[in-house]
């Protein structure tokens, strides 16, 4: 007995799923599935965009605060240097 060799059409028939529902019902189901997927994807893209905007704003804010803190530290160092210089120029008052 010879083994059965499948033709291309038979092979493709076996690879494609056989649906029992009418094509119009399947089309509606697949369209709804596609629309839900697209809506979900669009919402995720909007969330990503808002997160990126928030990250950008937070980085800018952090950079401004860092620059302000560094400027204040420089001012403190300058004031400490002036204070030290002042103490070195003026001897302490004699204690009684």
C-alpha cells in the first residue's frame, strides 16, 4: 500500500482553520477584536507620551533645583571665606 501524498491544495486546506460560523459573523468578530486591539494600543501610546512628558518636566525641574542648590552652596562658601578673612584681620577683643 502506497502512502498518501498530499497535494498543495489539500495541505493548505489542513493548515487554514475551518470555522463553523458564517463569514459575516466571523468578520464582525475579527473587526471588533481588531478595533479593541487598536484602541488598547492607542491608549498605551498616549500613556507613553504622557510619561515621557512628565519625565522631561521632572528632569528640567530637578536640573533647576540642582543649579539653585549649587549656586547657594557657592554663596555659602564665599560667605564662609569672607568670615574667615574678617576674623583673621580683626583680632578678638580682649576678655575681662
